[in-house]
């Protein structure tokens, strides 16, 4: 059985013009790097931010935020201090570069790219525009308009207008209003 201990030390004068190190750490089995292949995970810069005025009947969608893209794009909100209790989240599953209105309920035909918007409550219950069942769609389901979406860069700009998202496991409805804008992946206080 082999164990590896990797220690990364920053050496003075070894960074390139972008402020990152060379990008690859090597052990006896060859090079290792982070998921982006750069070898370093950059902290959000001073101009990177999350701005949310979202109000929701099922979770708090403001405050300390964690922005991440891993197959779908999510922004999780937590308390400001340890133990960083989960407060709620909003997720997007859209084609890269998508702009326009998201249908509610989701009008997916099984062959086109999906257009899903969802929120997660404090009890981790998922509500989404893809979870309307048995014709239970309200007559005024609200809307969400995406003006910019680049998930690989951690960027979304969206405005919610009383968007009603149905629970994926029960009959509860979560209504979301306001706007959200992110400029990068990372943790934002």
C-alpha cells in the first residue's frame, strides 16, 4: 500500500505574469494538477462577486455564496460563520451561452437541450420548473429571464418574476422573485 503526501510551497519569483505558479505538481508517478489543469486553484479576484436580491418562500437566497459548475450551475447560500449552515440554493441547467426566458413548466421534448431552473430549501427539498405533474401548473407561473449564462466561467445574470417552482417530491410550490448575478466560481462572503 502506497500513501502520498503532497506539499505545495510557493517560491518567490517563480510566478508567471498572470500571478499563478507553473501549474503542475509532480510526484513519483508523474504530473498532477487540479481539475482545470492549471495546477493551482485561484481565489476569486477583487472584481468577482455575487449579487442576489432573490426572495424565496422556501429558502434564503442571499448572503455568503458558493458558486460552482459541475454538470449544472449552482449557487449555494450558507450562514456567514462556522458551521456555515445551509440556507438555500438556486441551480441552472441551460445550454452554454443561453439567453432568453425559461419556460415554466419546462417544455422539454427529449431531444433538445434542457432548460431547468431549480431551488433547494433549507431541508434540501428540490423545487423546479421540471417538477410540475398531472397538469397542476398554475395559470400565472411567473418567469425567469437569463441575460447572460457562461457556466464554465461561473457567470449568470438572471431576473426572476414570481417564478413558481414545484416540489419534486411533494405538492409544495416555491415562489422566487428578484435578480442574481455571479461573475466567477468560488466562495463569496
